[in-house]
């Protein structure tokens, strides 16, 4: 009897074991690919950094600190503007007729049909020193000399925002459409006004999608090259533009150092955000447990 029980498999433990193995394998494969994809460039950068002198490494680190801060600022501003505009547009058009919403959506997404290079050059011509924007401002008497709308920080942010905005509008439009209509109808039946529906239904339901869009826009703005290269000034160089300049000058060791640090920064930010979310979730769980224990003791 004992040998029979020892040799028989537990029908509950076997599926649980398979589930654990599947979960581990599913998590290990992407992590392995990510480690190989990021570990090789980081290892190459560390090896090339050893070729630099101490003074050269310190000078490049000081320059990189300013460039990296500028890049993060440009990505945050452009991503935030694109997300807020797309979010606002999607919420405003919720009560419009379907034909009007479709027409405006097509007009917003239409620039995607043109290549990004053409749109960037178009912005360069429109906002240039002799472009229509400066000419109109001079004709109205608001300014005397053309404003530096290109080859400046404003030009970089404008180009990044114009690149991110069309897809952001379409993304937020789909997020707003995914909100169950039953929630809106229930709020109306309970006597809620437009402001209350916006505050208690639309914003809570669409905030996760907006945060996801903000993260995507930030990552795209952080790694883009063409917009800062064409519309940015000499003092508005971003990390990717700096890497391109170093490679064109044949300074591969410095470019590897910049690429190593630029690759590590988003990973550090993601790790900090992940740990903060885990700590917040754990503290909230402990708070709920303490509250339930106190209520049980009462």
C-alpha cells in the first residue's frame, strides 16, 4: 500500500508544477534576450571607455551630463504635450456626432501618410527665419525681427511634438472608445452632470491609457535623431545627436561611452519606478491588513 502511494503522482501537484515551469520559462526567455541585447553594447562601451584618458573621460562626462539632462527634458515636454493634447481631444469629441469625430480623426492621422522627413522639412520651411510664421508676425507688427523658431530648443520640442501627436490622438481615441457606455448611462441616471461624469468616470477610466501613452512618447522622444538634428540648435544637442557627431569624427571610444550611459539611464529610471510601485503596493496591502485586523478586534 505504501509503495503504491509513493509511486502514484499527485493529480493536483502535476498541473501546478507545469504552470510554475511555464511561468519561469516565459519570463526567462525575454529576460535572456534583453540581457544579451543590452549587455553586449554595455560591455563594448565599458571596454572602449578604458581607452580614454582620465581627463578626457571627465570632460566627456561633464558634457554628457548637460546633454543627457537636456534630452530628458525635451522628451518629457514633447511627450507630455502630445499626451495632454491627444487626451483632451479624445475627451472633447466624445459627445460629437460620429461623422464629425471620424472626419477630425482622419484629419489628425492624415500626416502619418506623409514621411517624417517631409514633415520635418516642412516645419523647417514654415517656422524658418523667412517662413510664413515669422512673416505673418512681422506684418502684424508683433515682432520686428524674425524669431528663432528653428535651430533652437523650441524647434526641437515642436518637431518632436508634431511627430508624436498624430499617433497619440489615434491611441487616446481608441482608449476613450473602450470605456463602457453603461458607466456613462448609469452616471446620467444618477443625476451626475458633465463635470461629475468627467471627474468620476472618464478620467479614472482613461488615466491608465494616458500614462501608457506618456511612457511610449517619452521613450520615442528620448531616442529620436532626426528632429533634434534638423531643427535643433548647436546648444540643443541631444544624446543621439551627440553619438552621431562623435562617430562621424571617428571617436568611437567616446561614442561608446555616451551610448553606454544613455542606454543605462532608462533602465535605471525603469528600475526605480518598478521598485516604487512594488513598495507602494506592499505598503498599501499592509495598511489594508492592519485596518482589517483593527476592525476585527473591535
